[in-house]
């Protein structure tokens, strides 16, 4: 075990894995670009192909969580709810407290066959991020600038286009609008006090507009809302860099299913329903902190081999020529080639580290609490 942990910590192995992800991602993005010719001919075929292409990319990140770090994911829910996973269009409400919360969500998507068709309401800045933003663009992800007057038309049209999506989709919403930090929490609770809303201890006040709009636009398509509350054993604070280093975490996810028919149609009542859900999420987190677990029965969905097999396919395809080239550089003895190859490795490592940095709490920019930004919302 100690040897395995040492191997996982080796920078060269991490760099090679990053190389596989980046290069395979660029190849996948190019193929996605080529599939655009199908859109006017057969839109649904375009969508099905892109679901599988995106799966090939995102499953490499899921592989890191499941097989590389060995992180465990336990569901706290009933069997009747699990039986519906992957068999209906749904909206997912997930708390936004951890750097890898999205990765835990993707892991559940993969285990129930909806990773490629998973959706999210994403901030517009991510559209400029290579691989991630580009892949999401081809998947018809809805991007917003968090300024409702500018976003209204874009969000409504983007969501409406998804009403006839051919694959079962899980639409992920971070209703808090930004990742939890103590500073943002203080600001959020000041807003709660000014609006006469109950204060939350473990969450930010949910921004209801995104949820009510998504539900309104997708009504008739989505049949349920899954409320997911995530936490980690032993007060762990997981990071994507920790996953890359092979660190194992234990994730617990409480899942509650609400039929869309039971959620109010009226926007104000729907917003109140969401506030109530977040008060209940807060109580769940309080219970977890005291008991070390969520209430209810547990289900541990088994890992599937496809994420590992997909990564091994890309690794075999891409690393063989790279290793042969590296050997040729060393054998050549040319200082120019060797220096050039070292520079290439340095640039590659910086690029991969910047991609990881997108998920870091301390680097996630937000206008939360900015008075000028609020005036524009």
C-alpha cells in the first residue's frame, strides 16, 4: 500500500495522466466540431453522438475519483428513489461547499448512465476554459453572466431547446450561486435577516430565480427534483489536487426525490418551497455533524469498469508515441531537442495545474456581496 501511495504521488505519472486528458480532450473537441454538420440534418443524432463524446472526456475525471484515489461514495436514500435513477429527466439541487462536489455528482451520473447527458447552469466565464467550456458548448450547456436582465433571453431559449432532449438528463443546479466561504456566508445571512428569512448555518441563501426559471422552462420534460446534500467523513476537506495525488476520501450523499407535480407553479410559492428545502438541508448537515452520517438507509452503488477502460484506451493510444518520442530525444543526445522537450513538459504541467485551479475554492471568483453587481441583478 505504501508503494502504491508513493507511485500515485509521482509527478511524472500525474503529468502523463494530465497529458492524456488534455490531448484526448482536444481530439474529442475536434470531433465534436465536425459533428456540427449533423445539426441541421439530424439534431437528435448530433446530440446522441456528443453525449458519448463528452462521456469519454468526463469519465477520465470520474476515473481519478473512483479508481485512482479510491474515494468511496455512499447514498443515503430509499430503494424506490434509486430505482428511478437514470430513467427520468430531473433537476439536481446540490450544495456547493467542496472543490470536488461536481466530481461526486458526476460519479453518481456515471454509475446510473447519465454522465454524457448531464447538464448544468454554468457561469459564462467557463465557456472560455479549454476542454471544459468547449465540451459544454457542444453539449448545449446553458451559460449565464449572473445578470438577469442580460441572461433572461439566453437562459429561456437555452433551456427551452432542451425540452426534446433524446437522452435522460440530470440538470445540476447550484442554487447558492457560488461556492460556500465564511465571508460569503456572513454576507448571505445579512441578506436573510433583511428579508426576514431564517438564517442558515451551513449554506448560503439560495438564489431562487435560476431554479424557478429552470423548472418553468423544463416542466413537462423533467418529472422530479432530487435534493442532494453532500458531506465527507471525518471532517475531510477534499480537493481536486488531493484526488490527483491519490488521496482517498469518503463521500456521503443524502438524496431526496420530489415529484414536480408537488412543487408549486406560482413563482413566489416555488421560491418559498426552495427556501424550505435549504432549511431542511441545513438540518441534515447539522445531523451529520453530530452523528457522522445522514439519516435513513444506505446504498452503495458499485463502480463500473467503463471509466477505467476508457482511460486505458486513451492512454494506450496517446502515451505510446509520446514515450517513443521521448526515448528518441534522449538517444539523440541533442541538447536542443532535450531542452525543447523539457520546456514542453513544463508548459504542459503549468496548463494542467491551471485547469485544476479552476476548481479551487480560494480561486473561484465571485461578485457575491458586491453592491454594484447586485444593482445589476
